[in-house]
């Protein structure tokens, strides 16, 4: 159910690559909301991977009640296409249903008037877990003034649910939550993109804060304006495999990134710019707004079943499925 609390003041499973699994191509039907799909046949093909199985089972989303494209924050926001509010609501409900059908408990935060991008629940804080302190968040400092006011609402939501708040003194730097900060499955390290939204110094300050928890942070320099957040060009598929768009990274960052993964699958430019790397890995499924034969082959190799969840209205604002959720520990 949506959170109805008072808003705060605005200043306040690794897989065996030799196994070939027949993976069906599914589509989340917004009219039915829940894609009718189960995965019993996959269980015998998985090698046990404890850190991967410890990933979250709850997810936070924000209804698109006030969603709109009101200014130009990235190359996707042309302003030429108005938002179809009814269609956006339908697509958001289909995403919630696909996550629930994959076994996740969906939590929501109340949308606030005047915050049209609040639907992109990945950006306002970084969410984590550490055995020493439990569940925690690091509040974002966002680049665009129109998004900065979202942060206190999210921080208050997490605070009232017992999350420890780790404040990083960013000064004049920026840090944009799970847009640019992504966990390796199992909470073992954090990959941190910078260059368009999060700043290099902001990532360094975040790295210093995480070092006190002995959590390594891997800085990655982004160079493609269409991949202005790391979550548009980087998606861990399991403990050993990652989906990336190589053209999004500076050469030294691309080289650094590759050393942490046994298998690195590459998106084409067209796939990346159509948000196919901004999908959600959800208990043996890959939720994606689009699919290609190339990606179907990759998912088959990694034992993932693609589920199509349309996000055309949100793509007008430069976001898709991953941008719209935050996993909760």
C-alpha cells in the first residue's frame, strides 16, 4: 500500500555455461497485469550461489501520479512527445505485477505534487546492507534542481523503516544513488559511474565513506551522454556475468571493469540506447522493455527468461525499468 505519512520539510545463481536451457520469450500483459509464468524447470540447472541468493526480496516503487517531461535533463528528453498519463500508469502497474509474480514484495512511497521524476525510485538514495550496521542508505545530491526536492521524501521513508542514514559531505559534488552506484550481487563491492550526473570527486568521497565499512568501490568513467547513468549500460546478470555497453566507458574504466567478471556480455549501441541494459534481474527472469535475438541468446546462456515490460512513456524522460525501482535489503 502507498505510504501515507506526512512528507518531511524540503530542507530537512551463478550458472554452468555449458548448460543450454530453453528460455521462452514472454510479455507482461498490462491488461492482465501478471505474466503467467513459473520456472520449475530451471532449478536443476543452477549451481548454488549463496551470495546471489541473499539478494533482496522487497522492492520500492513510486506511482507515476505526477510524472511528466517538463525540462531537458538528458538527450532523450526532446519535449516533442507528451506523456500519456493513463498509459504510464498502466505500464507502471505491469512492472509492479511482473515483480510480484517473480516473488518480490512491492512497497510504495507516496508521490508528491511538483516532483514529476519521483517515479524513478533508484536515484534519490543509495541502499545497502552491512553485517556490522545492518541496512543503510546514503542520500543523493542530485544535479538538477527539479530533482533535489525528491531526496528528503525518500530519506524520511527509509528513516521511518529503521535504515541507518550515512551522510556523506559532498560539498559542491554530486552523487545520484543507484543511477550511478550498483552493487555486485551479494553486497561484495560497488561499481560507481561518474561523468554526467555523479562527479568524480563525489564518487571518491563516497568511496572514502564505504572504505570505513570495508566495502570496495570501483570508479567507472562514463563518456556517452545517452548513457548518462551507469544503470543504462551496466547490469549484473549473476555473480559471474555482466551485461555492459562498451561504448559508454572511457578505455581505462572498461579495462578495469572487465577484471571483476568471468563473462562480459556486450550490448550493441542500439540495444543500449533503447534501455535493454536497464533491465531488472528478478529470480531467473530479466525484465526488459525490448528484446533482440542477440540478447535472447545471452539470456539463454545465463539461464534467464526475458519478460517484456513496456516502458515507452518513461523512456521519453530518459528512464526505464531499473530506474523505477530500488531493491530493499
